[in-house]
C-alpha cells in the first residue's frame, strides 16, 4: 500500500461517509433514529438526567452509613443485599443482583471488571473512566497491591486482599471500615465521609481529625 | 473469544489516570451515546450479552484507541444493521431511506424511571441441579470458545474453591448468540493469587471470579 492510498483512506476503513469524529457521528445517528421513530429525544434526555443527577455514589454512601449505624441493617445488607438496599429505595438496572463485601482490620476488598465495565449503578452511578480503562482492568487482578499504591493506599503485607472480578451479573459494593473519630455521628454526617473510591475498594476512609462536621 | 477485551493479567497498558471531581459524562455526545444505546436496548432485538459480544468484535487496535462511548456507538450501529433496524445507506446519509417504516419509540420519557428501577434481572427461578458444592475444589476448564464467553483467560486451567453459590442465571455464551438462555448455577470461585500468578504473588491475596457451571470441572 503506497503512502497516497493510505492517506486517501485516512482512518476510515469501513468505506463509508459516516464521520469518524464521535460527536458528529452521534449527532447524525440520533437524528436518524428520531426520524425513523426508533428513539424519543425526551427519553434520551430523561436517561441522561437520571444518571447525571439522580443516581450516583451518594446512594451507596447512605447504604454504608446505615450499615455503620445499625448493626441489624448491616447483617441484612451482608446476607440479603438486594432487599436491604431496596429498604433505602435503591435498586434496578445494573444492580439487580448485589453482593456486599465487608472490609475489616484483617481483610480488604477490591472490585474490578476485567472483561468490560460492570459496576453497581443503583448505588454508585456510572463508573469513572479509570475503572473502565485498560490499565485498571488489566492489573487489578495480577498486581492489586500495586494498583492500591497508585491510589495512595499502602496495604499492610499481612492483610488478606480479596479481588472481586465481576464476570457475571452479580454487582459488588465494598462496605468500608468506619473511620476513627466518628463516634456519636448521625447517619447523615457519616454518609458525608463515605467516598466512591472506598466503595470500590481502591481507598480507605481516612480517620476524622477535627471531630464532627458543623 | 480470545479478544483484547479480556485484559486481566496484561502488563504495559500504563498508569491509572484518576481525575478529581470527574463529571459523569465528558462531552455532550457521550450523554447522547449513553442515552441512545440504552433506549435502543428496549426494542429487545438483542440482549446484554449480545451487546457485549458486539463490542468484543471491535478490532483490537480500535478497541484500545477508541474511547468507551465510541465503542458503545460503533457496536450499536452494527447491532442495528444486523437486526435491520437501519440500513447502511441510512447510517451514511443520516436520513431514513425512502419508503422505510417509521416506528413509534419504545421508550418514552415517562418509562425511564421504571426502566432504571426495575432493571432486567438475569437470575432465573427454575430448578437446575448444581454440579458443585460450597467448599469443593474445581478447575476452570481450558476452553477457547470463538463466540462470547465470560470465562477470562487468566483462570483457564487453574484450580479454585467454590466460595458461594449465587443461584441460577442466564448463560451468556448461548444467550449472546440467541441460542437460548441455558440457565445454570453461577458460583463465586476463589483462586489463590499464587495459583494464578506464581510464587511471586502474595500468599495473602486471592481473586474471586463468578463462573457458570459449564465453565468448571471437578478436580
């Protein structure tokens, strides 16, 4: 293949006039699907709004805070997670079958999907780019301690590290350890300190230094 | 298929790139790509496993260089072509072919909250005998299907222990090809890191992988 020929074809090897710029391509596709009556723009707007504003990691944070506050709830969350999560009004798409794994002083859990991007949407929302990226998916199973180090967590050698690869339709939520310095906190205060990364297992929740937030 | 999507255990793909205060979407087109893909799924002309398989069929070099939602949109186009929802000419021109059927959208804005809150469970309430019990040693089969599979390469031929039985689920290998749901037990199988990666791995580490009955054999 000579240089000129290669240049003529640019990146587009499927011999179509569909733009390779994804923004233009998606715009053209949406127009087509609306014109054909296959897609309703308002439904697309509602889907985007749902996952941009209504469903996200604050849901999971409330689940975790409830588990820290109420030992009976925590038991239900670990033994029947779908029902326990539904008690708080969450559940559904990409979280139909939940598993909750608990961090303890001797066990740390880490969640990955090596094959695609499986993630518990009802409690954590849509996954961050790094979770879906090749670097995370490739190394979380072979070098999980190295991954944790990149996130700033040096895991003690004696701690048992459990990596959960979401290869089926089970979706995993890590129940982090309650941080020191939160004695007597209300559930809403506790939820404020729960991070998305701690519920994936790439971070711990740092001890609280300055007492309860105002 | 032994595709580039099966990334577990690979080296050389670079550092994790974390973004502080990351937005849910990084561009307007990502929002639309997400919404269109979910909306088109409600026509039920394909299923989740078929969608995953279509993304796995993207050429390896493109799979790695395209962004996440670009892969979604390319796979969606292929699924719509295969199911004759759109023609190649329509994708090229962005306009319906003369005389083509005009449908009424399946998903309306009013149904979105139901779609999100109901989901589409993959668990099946049918009596199927479990081949393995909790605590049993099993070997992940050394198989190399050319179609869709959720048996990652890094566990094939390796020995693990059944940690729990999740119940009966749709089998992706057949479902992705529209060959039936073939419901069967899914287990969480615990593999010691040293079984997977050798003596250099930490003796305290393990990987739990959710595997279907057909992926396993007794030791």
